[in-house]
C-alpha cells in the first residue's frame, strides 16, 4: 500500500452538475465590478527547473513564452494555498525593497488581472479579511469556485471560505476532469482556483496503472504511527527502510517533468480553448520538490531553495 492508496475511492459515482452553494449567512453577490474571468492554476509540487526541463510550448502561450522563476511563501501545500488565497502570489524576491511596498504593488496588479472598472483593488480594499475569494465574491461580484486534487485541501478545511462551489475531485491526478467541471455564466465573471495533482508524487498521468506507481517504503507505517506519542528512545516508533538511491530519485524527477509535458500537450490546450474571452490566467506552483538534494526527497519541513523555486506565468489567452 502506497501513500496515495489511502486516497483511493470506490468506483466513482457520477456527480450531479455543480451548482453554486448558498450557505447560511452568505450574502448575495453585488453587481460585478470586474471585466475579466480569473483563474489561478497551481501545479502542485512542480519545481521551476522541472517545468523548464519539460520545454512546454502550449502552457506558455498565456504569457507569450515568458516564464519567471518566483518563490513560494511556504513549502507545503496547505499553508501555500492559504497564502495564495490572501492574494499574495509567489514573489520575485527583489533587492532593496520594503516588504510593505512590494505587497502594495502586488495587490495593485489585480486591477489588470481582473479588468476592474475602477482602479480600487489594493491592500486597503482587502483589509480586514485579507481573503481573495471573499473580496472577489462579496465586493466585486464574482462567482467563486475551487477545484482541488489533493485531499489536504478538501472542502472541510479552512480554505473553503467565500467559495460558491468547492470540489475535491474524484482523482488526485486528472486536470482534464477539472476542466470538464468548469462552467461559466454571462451574469458575472468567475474566479477559479485549480489545484492540479499530476505534478505531485507519484507524478502520474490519469490513465496510468496505479500498481506501477513508485512506492516510498515506510510511509504507510508513518501514517499509522502519527497519532502515537513521539519517544526517541522507543525503537518501535521508528521504522527501518532503505532510502531511494539517486538513480531512483532521478527517475522520479523525470516522472514529474513528464507530467508537465503531458499537461502541456493534452490538457492546457483544452483549458485555453474552453475559457471565455477576457479570461486572465495565472499558472504557478505552490512549492517545489527535492529529488535527493542534501539527502532529502519531497517537501515540507525542509529548508532548501528547490522547495521554494516555482514557475510563474500570467496573462490573457485571448
């Protein structure tokens, strides 16, 4: 049993059409104040150099070929997505700049992204909530939607606030199904947060046989023991396993690169063809990944440049 076996479900049942949810205490949408639909696509765990090694030519059409190296504010999925939803996208790490000035400019850029009728999107407008879905929905009149692939972002988590619809997908690695689930309305612009799982371990395409996925020894035992009290002197708490050799880690990195190629060739053209005119798209990652650097694999409680370097693209597809 591997890490993602715990996320497997029975035969997926056909879902009814996704409709906006009116929750108790949620206010109605005001009149729309933006011209553009807005999408943030988050390639989970996709480090910058993996993205560049894939040499994507379809994904980059949104930015006319330009790809920036930026840096995540966090090295794990949940806190990184929380930060993204405060409105702060991966940063450029500039020199000789006060953080407050950087934040001001970053928030002001939403006027372009949203095509706001009045240039009123700034840090002050986001206060006190500092929550982008709330600002978009309850101040600018957007329909707010999330489609997430990783269970750590499921609808019962705290990031599900001020979304009209929030769906954990049936599969952790099927961006194409995410695109199929998206709908649009002429009544108001839409905001979509898309968490894409193909680039996350085990770096698998949707049609792959899961029995062929790479396995990490020891993970299942760690999950079983996470509720136990940690005692460094208790040998039963520790689990012996052999770490991947570098050849295996290089294979894993190549798998991540291959998922970027797949998304570039098969799924992003489908996304770009399906969105309405005046749709502004950001493509980035929540954090990076380590494939043997300093003896580590993965991400999370690790401080290393490759855990924070992410690709960043933005623009209109048409």
